């Protein structure tokens, strides 16, 4: 099915919400990170182990094995 696209109006709202959340987190000492939603399967299995139930396997149209991180 793919991933979701947001319109410019929706993105403006999302950015304001995220900015407010990030500012609150930073006030309490948190740091901002940005992680990919999809990663190569070999990358995630190296982190979580081959038989881990923490990743969801996907395959793109070109046959490349991708995985979705468990926390996303």
C-alpha cells in the first residue's frame, strides 16, 4: 500500500504539533533523534537477532528485503 502522504496544510499542522512536543521534551533535557522507519533487514537482524519478533519483514518491488522497526 505504501506510506502516507500529507498535504501542505496537514504538514503545517504536524510541524506545529511536533515543534511544541520537541520544545517541551528539550525543556526537560531530552535530545532530538531521527530514525528511519524502514531499514535493510540485515541491519535490523544485526541489532535484534535473526529470530527476533521485534521486526516486521517487508519486501520491496525489486525484491530487496526490508524490515519495519518494532517501535515504529
